C-alpha cells in the first residue's frame, strides 16, 4: 500500500517577502475602510459584528480567549498593505508570507518600542489571527461568502544562535488580492496613527474612503453611519460622539459639519480642508477675511451663523465610483428597513445622495446660537 505524501504547510509553499526598512506612504484597503470589520473599543469584545446592506454582508466573530481584533490592531494590516504596494511598484516580487522586526512594525505605525509595546504587538497579532470574517464582498457569485482570518498564522523568528530575529506572518488571499489592486488601495495621512480614539480612527477611514479629494465632499445620515460602524454603543451615545468629533475637528485633511435637512434628517458632511489640514476651531483675533493675492489658502475660517439657507437648488452628481454601496436604491431601502423608526431627532437610515440641506451647524443643535462651520 502506497503511503500518501505528507501535505506541505502553507508557510512552506510561500516565498518569503521581507518588508523593507524604508518608510513607504501608509496605504489602506478600501474595503476595510468602508465596512465594519473591527471593534472600535479596546475593551474585550466577544459579541459578533453583523452588517447586511443590499448585497454586502459582513460577519465578524471573535473567540473568548483573545477577543475581537480592534481598529488599533488594523494598523498592522496598514503596515502590510503599505509595504506590499511599495514593493510591487518597485518591480519586486511580493508574497503573503511577510517578515519584519517588531521594531520596524512599531515605528511605522507610530508606537513605542519598549517591552510593553512588544507584548501588545503580539497580543494584536493573536487577535488578528483568531478573529474570523465571513463576507460577500468581492465574491463572483451572488450570496457566496469568503471566510478568513486577518492573519493565517504568525511566528517569532530566531537566528542560528536562538536569538530573536523578527516576526513572520501570513496575510489571507482576500486581503492580499485587494492590496495588489490599484483601485482598492488609498493613501492615508500619517497623522492617522496619532488619532487615539476608536471613533476618530473609524470615522477618518470612512471619510477618506467616501469623501476622497472631492471638492464638494460627501454626506452620510447618522443612522447609516451607525450601521457602518458596528459599534456596541447605543445610538444616542454614537450620535453624541459624532457631534463631539465635529466640535473637535481632529481628522487630518478634512472639515466636518452637521447638516439638517428640511425633513428633519441629520447628516454628517465632510469635505477636504483647503490646505490639506484640519481647520483650527479657534480663529485668531485680527485674522483677515480676504487672503492677499499669492498667499496660500488659509486654514482659518470666519464664523458663520448656525442656520444658513442653502442657495443650491438641485442635487449634485452621485459619487458612484467612491460609494456604490451607499448610492444604490436597494441599499437605501435596506438601511431604512433596519433603522429604528422611533429614532431620536427623526434620524432615518439611508445615505444622503447629495441632497440640499435646510440648515448647517457645527455640532450644535439647530437654533442653539451661532458658530463656525469648520
């Protein structure tokens, strides 16, 4: 009887790709930016994420031992995507089997390099490996799901003397294929790694994905954003966090504002900042409202009334390339059906398809005084 040859492990079949020690531009996968794949809290989360709008289904599950991968753990995937794209653009061969030192990963994502940081990195790798995802995104057949973990496996490397020599990890083919497709990768601001809040980080990725560099920006209704976040917070708390972010203006490169439509729907609006930075909430005394010819665009804006009638009489074109999921009629209907009909502030769930709004505010309820739209 012939003995069946032993099956080679996945690691043995892949060519090792060593991430360069250079500093490539940070890049993120659009699918990870647009949908709820990660916990927004550092607390141990076990409850799954379930998201289903139109044809897009995402289910994320965690194990009790490690908990769900967080949005801070996703920095490792940003590191991986950045180095894979940089190597591909340089004409180098890439692989799902990646190697680097903890120091290289930690410095790239803006973390410390102490012993506690190394332990936290290992804990993040454990969460990424043990968290499982099932999704219909980028599947050829309707309703078909692809199930994977963010990291198939990881191992600590040692040299011939047994001394630590770095880390090897294998990213899933679902992620790898998205990274090597130009249309599915976006460059993000390095200041993203300085954002400390989970809501701030999540919202920046949503804004960068959907708003991009469009002059007129983009808009989302609060309830739709709530579904896209996968947050465990009650909606009232979620809406409070959004308004606080608008007040603080922490997102690099974007201006946030709140708009209230004539029918009472509340939207978060965002657009690129004039000079590529966030707008300072404080306008220095004596700031000139008119910038002299030849002077760079100012990042300061003079205060405007909270209630500002819109002069626009027709809707702008839909951003179908940036946001096909949110612009589909079926997607809107699905979100509306899932929304709580008794929502506060009459915030019904669907994406605003660039509708004119009745009023704008800077994180304050309508009629609460005056402030700047930042």
